[in-house]
C-alpha cells in the first residue's frame, strides 16, 4: 500500500467540504490505490458540527481513509501536509461589496499563510474561498518558505460551466469539448475563451457560428451562474464546487493528455502580458503530475486582449485594497 497523502482542509465544516470530504476518502481525488489522511480545521464555534462529520466519515469505513482528525489549531492541521485546501472565509452578508469581502477575508488568509509557512512549507495549496485569486495572493505573500509554483486558486468551476454550455449548444457530450480555458479573476469579469476551445476534432468557432450567443448567453452565464445559484439556493452551489476542486487537483497530479489543457489561477510569470506576481487564471499543462507550465502562444484577438486587460485591472485593484497586508512578516 502506498504512503497516505496528507490533506488538510480549512473551513471543513462548511457545505462545500461536506460535499467534498467523502469523495476524497473514497478515492475520488487521488485514485483507488492511494490512501489519504484528513486533517480538518475549523473555528471553535463550528467544532461540534465538524465532529459529527468526523463520526460520519469514520462510520463509512473507507478503506483508503488512513485517519481523520479535527482541530482548531492551524499549525496542527497543516503539519507536513501534502495538499492544503483553503475553504474558510468570512461569511457573505447582504449588501456587502467585493472590497468589503476582501478586507474581511484578508486577516484569515494572512494567518493561514503564516501557519502554512511554518508547518507545511512543501505543501501545495488550492485556494477556493472567494475572492480566491486575491485571497491566494495574500496567503502566498506571507508564506515565503513555500515555493511560488505551489500556490493555486480555483477557476475550474467556471471552466466546467463553459464546457457544459458549449456541449449543450453543439449537441454533443461534455467530453467532446476540450481545450476550454477561463482567463483572469474568479469574478464576473472572468473571460471564458470560446475561440481557443475545441468541439470534437474541430475548433469551436467552426461548430458554433452564433456569435451573438457567445457574447450574450455563453459569457454572461459563465460569469454569473454562481451568483444566481447562490441566490436561488440561499447558499453556495456546493456539489459543483466540490467537483471542481477534485478536477483541479486530479489535473495537477496526473499528466495532461496530449493537446489538452486546464484552467487554474497561478502566480503569473509575465505570460500574455499579465504582470508578474498577480494570481491569474491561465491555461496550464503538466507532463508529470508534479510540475506545471502555462500553455504559450494561444491567439487572442482584440476583444480577448481587452477582456484579459480588464481582468488584470481588476486584480491590480483588489491587490491595492489589501496592499498593507501583502508580504508582512509572520
């Protein structure tokens, strides 16, 4: 039996975590031959709920679940973790602005970044809680012992939405839609790249000719679907978020098929004119499931370039809103 993969989850009593943890324990994230240990982090007020989840996980008798433990101590939760999933965030309140949410979340991610820096400098980290790009930037900026290429923010949910919309429009199964990329910030500004997607063995523009649909339906639906679902449910869409988390980590830990790619926000190296240091969603590939690279030389017309610039401007604005917290010493 392989050594267990150590997975830490912050915000482990939430709905997304509830939709996620049982799938991780069953082998859905790392495969049917790789055991896992779970270290679950929560606030003291949420511990009773988390403890019931631990009981449920134990009652399932998952063969791959080596151990599970709940704690309020971030250092204990993150200690020697291989993967850390940051789901914890300040709660959304009616009338709150994105800037307010950034400021509310900033201390949480600063503290988590410091704990990761001390307890798990070799971990890989996926930030899920929104605004996830800038939350990731905050944690990364204080965790100076953690390699820059170990930081990710999740945009796979928007990629999945884009893929399903293209499949429905083309009348094909979702697995026939490939090379779908979303660029930029996980916000309504995000740019789903129709022109570089493929349907079957043809570029998407050769299959779908309705450009009005692309601009008026496809792009706004990808951008606003999450908000509409949250309003309808009264809570975030946990099932699709859990699927996106699993998809992101499986894509980062298994070789990418030939001529395929996937979307995840990473710390920019300057590709496509995105300023270095911003956490920006790009098309990414991995050849070995350990290292990754940004796919280069994709064509962008003037409209696509404008959309990418808009995402850069938004992320620069978000970074400026928390600039006093970036790079602080722990």
